[in-house]
């Protein structure tokens, strides 16, 4: 707005007045430059923060997807193949199916984030990823969460009562990919 008035004033050939008040015009231009720098700096900080957040979301989703797949490979697959020496309880079968669905959703979400962040621009939209995936995930996660306590208590009971199960479970969890994490830390991931 200030520039508009100054341009209008200059276009009416007020050269004498211009010479008289030239130092004021310089001050106005300097003030405008300061305000522009402040706005650009503020916008840059917002862009930088948004970029960090999206990168963190992408990294977290990739890590989450990896851990879910690891849980399925190290524990659930041997359980379903009968390698752990027990008949698979009903709760664990349901958990296995839910974890496979969760793994598929997590992998899809991680790939979508990866694709978006590959060609990242600060105006890139990521909300549609959540909106399209949320409806699919909500049902699966709610079933898993509702089943979590019974599965957790059943596994705890099995570890106490069945020495064969406990030994084979320890063997599965001693896999170097698990980083010596307990079964509980894998079970709580989706919750």
C-alpha cells in the first residue's frame, strides 16, 4: 500500500518535494525491507518445521512397519506353523490375522509417505494419505485393541505354565533383529 502511494506521488512529478523528502523515502524502503525479511523468516521457519514433521512421520511409519513385519516373522509365523510346540489358542489366531492386516496397512502407509517425501515441496499435501487410510485402519486397530488384554494375559499364562513354549519363545526373541526386546514391546506396538 505504501509503495502504491509513493508511486502515485512520484508519477505526478513532485521532483522538488522528492528532493526535499528523499531521506524519508529511503527510511520507508528500509522499513519495508525489514518487514519483508521478518515475513520471509517467519515463513521459512514454518516451512522448515513442517518439513521436519513430515520427515519424522515418514521415518516413524517406516520403523513401525519394519517392527510389525519383524513381529510376524519372528513370533507369529513360527506360532502358526506349530514350531513353538503348542496348539494355537483362538485369541492368538485372531491376533495373527489382525497383525497381518495391520502390517499391510502400515506398509502401504509407509510407501505412500515415502513417495510423497521423495519429491517433497513445502506445499505438498499429506492429509489425503491419512484420510484414505484411516477408515481401513480404524476397524482393524479397534479389534486388535479390544483383543489385546486377553492375548496378553493368555501369553503370560502360557509363558508361566508351558516350559517348552517359554524356551522356544526365548529362542525366537533372541533373534538379533529383535534387539533383545520382549514380546510385550511388540504386542503393544499397534496400541
